[in-house]
C-alpha cells in the first residue's frame, strides 16, 4: 500500500515538474494559470478570460438573439451579442419583430390557420388568425368570396350561400350547347345548339340575348378573326351569320359533311369528318368552293392561329391522337405536319 502511494506522488510531482518546465512565451504555457494553454486562451495574462465561445448576434439590438446564426470568437461580434441562445429572435434585422409565439398551423399558406392546430413558431411558419375551414386549399378561407362549387369557400358554415348559384340574369336555353365561340372585338358570346336550328348570341356588356334561327342544325362554329361575323357548319352546307344583328347573311352548299369549320376572314374552311371527303374552302363573297387540301384527317377540332396564317387541330381519335397543322395560302391550305402520340401538356 505504501508503495502504491509513493508511485502516485511521484507521478504528480513529475507532471507538475513538466508544467513548470514549459518555457514562458511557449504556446503551451499557461501564464495566468487558468488551465487553458496559451494557444487556446483568448488572453493568457488574464485568468478570467479563457477559450473562445459561441456568441449569438443581436443585430437589431432588441434583446432577442439570432439563435441559429452563432459566431465562435473571443469577443462578442457586437455589443448586444450574447453567449446565451435565448431569447430567440425571428427576424434579427427588424427590432419590431421578436421571438416565436403561439400561432395557428397554416399548411396552405393563405394567411388563415387551422383553429384546431396550434404551433410555437415564428410568423411565416403559421398564421395569427384562425378560421380556415380547409387548411389544404388556398381557395378556402374567410377572405375568399363564395363560389357556386358545392364548397363553403368563405368558411361561414354555409355552402353556396348568397345566391351564388343563381343563374340570373342568364336565360335558360331550350337546347343543349354544342359549341361556343367568342367575338373578342365586339364582346359577344356565340353558342350553337346540339339539335335545334339556332344560335344564341349574348352581348357580354349589356347581357342582352339574341337568338338566330338557322336553316339547319349546326354542327360546327367559328368567329371571324376581326369579329362581326361567324360561320356555321351544317351537314353539306355552311352559313355566314352577322354576330351584331343576328341576320343569316347567306347559306352556301358544300357537299361536305363538316366535322369542323374555321372562319378565315374572307373564306370558310370546312374540315370533313371522314376520310372520304377532302377539306374545302368557301369564298364567303360568292359561295364558290374548291378543294383546300387532300390530306386525310379524322374528325377533330380546328382553330385559326391569331396570326391568321396557320390552322391547328387536334383529332378526336383517342387511339392515335394527332396534333395537326395547316398553313393558310391564297389558294387554300398546305398541310404542314402531324405529330402523333402527343400528350397534354406537350413537352
């Protein structure tokens, strides 16, 4: 036992001797004897000063620190910095914003939170106001106007209130809608029927309706690029209608069972609904018609590009869907391309 004590004392004395033997000025010296070597001591002449430590900035000097942005140094990075990570500041650049608070979870970030879910967080990670009756949908909260969609949009516990589903001043139609087109120039909506020989033209500014009686049931509709008139396709015929007065200007025979019609300004282009007929053009001033293109297409929807130089179409044969393009020429149409197996939206 005595031998063990003697060995222990010798080790202590040896270690002390080693420390005392470190030359003054060495990086391993400890001049202030605070237990921190000179190389790691912020001030080796002051025992009250030891190693560097973490400082938490307080850039806006509001007494709340940027707990997530510490600085490791001997001196505080600013006079207001603290070596304590609290109280936490949510925005260290704005002295008017301090620490987290109890907020309402706002999953859809529409500014209104779920009243049943509170979170301790900074503003932006939650909402100060509750009242959101569907925190998964940005179009549902107390600031949203009620819409006719079977949903309580404004969170007043009533679905589709305020007569939002009242169709007035719209007039109920006596026929089902087949197709619709808009005269942007004169702010007119033109609607064709499925089985009635009529068009309905609505003045979108005055809400006045004008019904146009047609010689035959329409199967296609297109408004002129500069507005004012529309062409209506029938089985083997095409009519031109004055959108402003509602008068049927003329009805021309085509001999083609149209599946789509495009108003080209001075011409109407009729696209056959089966491959046995060519696409034709009808001169609206004279009724003269001629072959526009021999390209075979399946029944589809066709539309004139705003430039007036191209007609695009999408076939309705879902087995082999196609995107079609025809260039408008003085003599008719020039088939440009077919893109098969395309998807929507196109990539």
